[in-house]
RNA sequence: GACCCCUUCGUCUAGCGGUUAGGACACAUCCCUUUCACGGAUGCGACACGAGUUCGAUUCUCGUAGGGGUCGCCA
C-alpha cells in the first residue's frame, strides 16, 4: 500500500518552525517512498481561523519547496481539503457513531463521544508502544451546539476518509492519541501508524511560540535573508540525524536518507547561530547569477539600482563569503552601485591621520591612469609600481585605495573593486576622496 | 492533581556492555592575509543523581530529580 501522509495546520497565524518541520518530515516521508503528501487545512474554529493565515501557511510551504500532491490549489480525490467545507462528511460519520450508541447530548445541545474506557496502546515509530490505562476523563465533546465539529473528531474522520497510512505530528499530540484511536475503533477503522516528533524549544528551554525569535517562517526566514535550502536543511537536523558524514545535505540527499524510525524522541532547542552557519554555507556556493537572483529584492529594498546584471552579480558574488544573510548584502556592496557613497567615520580618521596619505593616493592614481588594460592583475601591478616609486609597501597603499573606492575599511579585494567599477570610476573616486576627505 | 514523553560538551548530536566518549555550531588561540571574511591547525568542553543486573555500565532495569507535553464546546 502506498504511503499517504498529511500536514494539517490550523490557520490561526503564520507558519512556524514547528509546523514547518512537521510538514517537512511528512514531505520527506512521502517523497522518499513515492507516496502522497496531502495538505489539509483544519479550519473548524470559525472564530480564530483566517483566510490570510491559510494563505500565509501556503506561501511559507511554497517557499520551502514543500509541494503537496493533494490539497488547496492542487485538488485531489479526497477533497475538499478545507475542513470548513466538509460538514456533510462529518454529519455522515457522526450518524455512524450515533447508530452504534457512542454519542449523547448535553443540555445545551453539544454532543459527546462515549469513551470505551479500555486500555489503549499507541504504536508509534518514535516513542514505541505507549499504553494508556482506561481513562477517567469526562467523555469528549465532538460537536458544538451550533453543529460544528471539534478537532479530535474531524481529524480522525478525515484521516479515515483520506486514507492516511501515517500520522506524523508534534509530540504534543501524543497524550491525546488514545482518544483518536478510540474513535478509529468506534468507526471500525484501522488507525494509522503514528510518528510523534519532538518539539522545537527556545534556547532557554521554553516552548517556542509566535513571538519568539526564529519562530515565524515568513518574518524570521523569508524576510530575514535566509535561503530556503538552508532552512530546509537546518530544520531537518532538529530532531533527526541522517546517517551521513556531513550535516550539510541537499533536499535530494535528505530525501534519500530520510528514515522516520531514526527521528529522535527528545526535544531540541533552536540555535540561531547554527541556522546562520547553514545559510552562510549555502550562500557562498551560489553562482553569481543565482546569488543576485536571491539578493535582488534585498538590494532594491535599500534603494540600490543598476542596469548591468552581470556587474551586479559580480559585486554580490565578491562578498559572498562575508555575510550569512541576504539582508547583510546591501551594506557590503552599496558603493558598487553609486558614486555618492559615504565615507565612514573611521575611514576619514584614518585617511587624515597621516599627511603623506594624499601623496600616496595621488601616486596610485597616476600609475593607474597609465594602465592600458584593466584587469585585477594590471590594477595590482600599477599599485605595486606606485608603491615602489615612493618606497613604501603595497600594503600601505591598498587600505587607502579601499577607503577611496568604497568609503569603507572592509570589503572584497581592492583590485576586485577597482576592476569591477572600471578605470574611469576608480580614478574619479580617488579624486573625490582627495578633495572631499583630504582637501587636496 | 493525574497521565504521557524526554535527560551525553553552552547548543545540535554520534554511541546501541569494554571507546583516550567522536563530530558539527559557538567560543578561544595560532597560521594564512592589503581589510573583513573564507580556509587550515589547536584548544575549551558532556554521559543529571542513586540503586540494581554484570567480570565490566554512557549503553540494560528500577527509583529520584529536572525539563517538556496533555487532561477545552483550541487545534
């Protein structure tokens, strides 16, 4: 039998790392086995669910590359995939329960499910067999007075209707799973295999919630300059260790290595530093064109404009090893795109510190002006010749040129900057530094 | 209060009776270097505690402590 798994979020807010990783593991399970991944929106709580939240969750999943085979925008044989549109199905199932005498009404019209009150064992791939003694809890409400149904009921009905073979979800559901199995049994259906995955905690060990750092996919990752591949990879490492030499693994490798049995049973704390490290790894192996593609919205958001994509790509590529987030790119490359870049305060101080700096810059400009070709090597040679003429080391001249060409004290190689912006701008920038900063 | 899950360096983890307890992130130092980084090297650093089983426990069992979760007409 082909594996069928689902991610069943309730659209009460943004997609969160916990939910994203649950979706991720479900996706991996399906893709690994050639099975089916279903997205089902559990919007039975009319008061708290919003269409915006549902759209946000879909947006986040698309960004992470978690495509679904059945669900909103994808269709499928088991639809509709919004629980708010499945009332007829729930009514029919509720009738089945009534027919076997497992329901009864409260005074206000709410309907409860009569528990079997027998010992129930959950077979879980992560937690093993977990047996719950006959319950002493009150029977659970499954239908509200207004006729709408409660989570436990619709969740089970849909898992039956959609023929789920495995239920991969957060460990916070484990304690309620016996209720679900009780329902499966009442319907005469076979429960799926459960996989309760550990929770993701804040660095201080508390449960991660909406407001916490690194929690919301769109806010903390998409808009913060993460690459989806990096987030995908990092999230996988929280609660699962692939049998592999490296931790840095592609989507394809993770899919091939995925093994639900190997998922851990202990919770993991979120580590932003490590997430950043993963992102830096992915960032630096992007081609110039791909890097620019990802960086584009972050550059334009800072008002940087350009006409030559090749040049812009080379610019961002030249600093790819210096950043761990796309949002850091603009401050590292802005001077490639404009001539009115500011001179940082410490740069001004350093330039003014020694009176001979003006002479050094002028000499560099003169030698550079004589260059007939304009490559990184020719720039380097010209600077070296200028240094030699004044009996100083090239190392004394390079920082000054960096200040003049970028206004900053850090960045890619000076020769790289000069080469990319061209001879004309290089000479003009040196002149500007001489006149504006040194008054020469 | 009851029930469920969990417990190895600061963090993510390897380990599945005998290991100098390994790796990654972070941190520190050094090397490389025109800056910042990258990279390389080294260092720092853990089996929660107590019983038991065993020739021998990080590993198996029980207990304690600690952490997390659940017990809704939320999902």
